[in-house]
C-alpha cells in the first residue's frame, strides 16, 4: 500500500479504513508503510521511562500554536533553514520550477514550489531538507528495536505522536501490534479527532493515551484549530468508558483558552468521565515558532506569551477542585 492510501484510510470521518475489521496483524502486517517526519530517541518527557517518540505525518487540525507545523501535511514538506545556508546557490539550478531566487540569500516562492525536494538533494550543507519519509512497519521496528535495552532499564517504550497519529490509522495499528508482539510499552498521543472505529481497532494495543483537550467552546475551537470539538469530546467519552488509560492534556494558552470559564468547563466535563488517569496542563511556549518561516507559513499567535507560574497554578487549582488528579507539568515535551 502506498503512503497516500495508508493515510487516506485512517483520516477523519473514515469508518476505520481497510483492515480495521480484520484486526491487527491481519490486513497488511509489517509491509504496511507510513509517512514519518521524525524519530526522537531517548525522549524522557513523552511518558514513563526512556522512550522513542515516533512522529507521524498528517493532521486534520491546524492549531494556531502547533509546534510541529511540518507534521500537519500528509506529504513530504520542504524546510529551509537560512542559518545553515553557505551560499553555494546549487538550489537555484536544481529547481525545475524556477521557484528559488537570490536576494541577499536563498528565497523560495512557496506558491510555485511543489515540494519535489530536488533543491534539498542538491543542498550539501543541509539548509534545505525534505521532511517526511516513507517507512514500512518492519523498517520502523528495526529502528525501534535498537532502543529496547533502554526501555528494559527504565520502564520506557514507544510514543506515537505527530501530526495526528490516528491519521495513518492502519500504519499506526500495525506498528502498535508489532510493538506489543515484542512486549514494548505503547503510548498514543492524539488530538482525538479521528473515526471512533480507528480508536476501537487500536484499543488493545495501547497502554496509555495522551489525549488533547484544547477548548470547550465549539466556536472558538473551530476558530483556533479549524475543526469542531464534537468528535473529540465524543471519542473521549467513549474511550474513557472502555477503561483505557488516559491522561488528558490541556495546552494553556494565554488569551485563547486560559480563562476561568474554559478551565472550569473543561474540568467539569472531565470530572464526569468514567475513568481518567490524570490531567496535565501544557503551558504555551514558543518552541517551533521559527519553523513557520522555514516552511513558508505565517505563525498566527505572534504576540503571545508564556503563562506565568501563578497562572498555571491557578488553573491547576481549578482542575483539582473538581477532584481530578492533576499531573504537574514537566517542561520539555516534544509536542
Ligand atoms: S522543492 Fe520547491 S524549491 Fe525545491 S526544487 Fe522542488 S519546486 Fe524547487
Ligand atoms: S493537533 Fe497537534 S499536530 Fe495537529 S495541528 Fe494541533 S498541535 Fe499541530
């Protein structure tokens, strides 16, 4: 199966895609391929122990504060880091579309660029890079298996993140299945915006869900993420009723969702769920902002700031007031 087929099958609104009904290991097995934009080894902030964080491409949301904008699109994405450019100008000749010009440095016309990656292949210093590679489950597992000794020592495992990992549901499911076959602890870090059938199909293969809850007001949710929150809230209710282990993570973004009304509304909703392992606030930070210019996109929260310690503690106190287990945030998360 091509990566495009794989991604389409698991996308939002799909009934689960090919292979869901057949269950893990039945439909495609280790030959199923997916599009990955990063693999971070020795991650210590993405769940218990030392972990390998695997970042899958494609996301149905477009959050204004997203730290991984290069992970939103489902296809490989050209990234240009001006600080690495050594002015060799090989990119200009390499581009078949004439999308690169020189004006005190290499400039890309992002409207004309079709992300073919030829400039990246010609760029010796690596200033231009095509982010996103297609891997089979078997290839991914070869990378993951190198880290097994660290999992064994630390109680770690693999965290699947993105983008939205459920966007490539079949690839995710087969990768999870391969991890469980090897006794590896698994986490899925999700926005919750995916067909319920996809969640059902991975349930027995996931040790812990990290589940984002961004905004309770649907109009604001639509404005800041480009999608309604209805499916996300519905899936969270259903997931919780299965007894799955879930930590809900709320990004705390001044001026967007840090008002008392939203925090109370969120905590009230969460307090009614049948089961929940914890709630963690994820204070807004500016890591990732520079990536926007490097992929030709505009960052829309330009004038924002990090919440203060007092603001974080005040929000945590509101959540704790609803008798929810609050997990103190550890700085350094990758998403
Ligand atoms: S990725 Fe874009 S800028 Fe680079 S060679 Fe292809 S069309 Fe030109
Ligand atoms: S859900 Fe996550 S990956 Fe998707 S746009 Fe929002 S922050 Fe980015």
